[in-house]
C-alpha cells in the first residue's frame, strides 16, 4: 500500500475543497492522493467495504488502512499530521474562539442547500430570512471577536478553510435565487471576510462557472448525482466537461432544462 494518505472525494464538493485548501496553505499538495468518485454511478464495492457501507464523502484512508469520515474531522487530522506549521490557532483561547465560529457552519450549510433545492416559490422568502439570520450571527461574532482584522485572526486559518468553500458554493444562491449577503453596513464585517476568502490564492480550486453548471440539478431538487425525471444524465456527470457546456437557465422555477439544453448530449 502507498505510504501516502488517500482521500476519496468529489472534486467540486465543498467538504473536499476544505482539505485541498489546507494542503495548499501548507504547501503540501502532494502529501495526499485524491481519488475521484463519480457520484452519478453506484459506489465501488471496494470503497463501500472500506467505509462499512456509508456513501458520504470525503473519506480518508491512512497509510495503515484506517478510515476517517466527516470533513471537519479529516481537516483537523490533516492539520496535525501534515507539515510543520498547523493552520489552527495555537493559543488555547484563540483556538476556542476559532472553534466557536466553526460551530455555526452546520446550520448555515443546511439552510443554504435547502434553499437552492427548494421547489416552492412561496417558501423562498422563509429561506431568505433564515439565511439572513445566519449571516447576522456570523457578522456579529466577527464584529465582536475580530472587529479590525480581515480574517478571524491575522491570517487565513482553520475557520476560513471551513467557510470559504461554502461562500463559493453559495454562488448557486446568487445565480438561481438572486440572493447574496446584502451589501449593507449590517453585514460589512462578514462581507470583508467573505470577499478576502474567495480571493485568496489557496482557495482557487473551483470557479463560479463550474459550481453553477454542476449544481444545476440541486436547483431542481436533485442532490448527490440523483437523476431527474426525463433526463439521462446528471449535471454532475464528468462528460461532457463542464467547460464545454452552456450556462444553465437562471429561473429554476419556470423551466427545467433538458440534457440537450445543458450540453450533456455532446
């Protein structure tokens, strides 16, 4: 077995991008072998045997064959075992503050994904209200604990590695729901963080175009590579390459594009 750590992942997945960001920050991109999983197809029985039947990704396999799941667990593990300098805060109090911010991530993620997958226009405003509530919480936290920094602390760190992939995935909310963090003073501290995170050199693994094109089926209520009625290919299909496809229609409530419209038949 290779002495490298193996990670089984979906390249465009935000939870996998967290790991890629960490490795980039450490200059250790070659320390992990990434194995791409096609979520539009049944899982490889060998991988299912390793994960004891679970299909969530990413999954890490150590050089000794031990299996780790959950991206935050994997992220913290890699921060401990790879490279000389951890990206997490070393001062116990600062690390606790960092972890408090990370603790808000779960509800934000769930609401954002539920919003993009929502198929009922009359429920859209309720999701906007929930997202704004999450954003207020984050802005207030940052304004209290870090009023003068760009990031939570002086540099891009563990909390930023957790949140940046979500800031990027929520480009699908901007595209399909015409919703983004409001450009107002109420959210100024959060916007400062978000804008710096998505522009950081270590976070450029994916683009807005790639996310919008691949996540189109999420906007129609079909997640994780599920196939929609009347379609033969998922928007998460590897071929044709996303770069060769047209942008999907923005109005997810009015029209459901066909495989041909999405450039999936080429």
